[in-house]
C-alpha cells in the first residue's frame, strides 16, 4: 500500500507489484486492505480496479479477472460492514 501526498490531499494506492499474476481473490483482498488502511487514516476509501478494457470493449482472462475481483471486493466490503460496497 502506498500513500501519496498530492495538492488535494493524501491518496492511498494498493499495488500488486509483489504478486506477478494475482488471482481475483488476491486482488479483492488488496482492495479491501487498502480501503481499511485509508479509513484508519481518516481517508474515505474509493476503490477502483484498472484494466485495459472499458465496460465490454474487450474480452479475455485479464478482463474477466478484474470483473470477478470487483464482485468479490463488493461482497467482502459488505460483509466487513466498514464501508458501502460502491466499487
């Protein structure tokens, strides 16, 4: 997790640089962990998964993984009860 001090405030970024090819489950956990860390520092979490595709503009395993990770993170966020699952 990285903290970046910008002109408009502090941003928290979760990075999977240590995981060469994370699973959807690992991506979801990275997102939830980043959101929890942000919240602990008084930063309202906003989570996004970035991919080379927008909506249904492309298909493939990597796009499917991002879609699965988003669904899992929403579920985990709701179960944790620490944030609205608005990913």
